[in-house]
C-alpha cells in the first residue's frame, strides 16, 4: 500500500470562478496564504477540517475540489 497518496485539487480554478484571492480564501478558512499556496501546488494535504472549510468557502462539494 502506498502511503504517499497526494490529494490533488482544483482550488485555484474554483477561486478564479468566484474571483477570490489566495489571501481572501486564507482569511475565510482561518489559515495563511502560504498554506493555500502549498495546498494548490499539491505540496501539502489539508486536514479534513481545513478541506471542508475550503469547500464551504468556495461553495463546492468535496469531490468537486479534491481527487486522487
């Protein structure tokens, strides 16, 4: 079993649709712009809570934003 599963995402595209900056999204979900950058670049997997907050902020279902 591969323990290095990377959660891919479409956060950047969803942000563009809603015209939300990385800084704005970070504020909305209670994190830093650097964290949003790392998630968008697939360098960091968000916690379940943070992923859910991002989904709520962008008004998307989990499966619309995140995939393997």
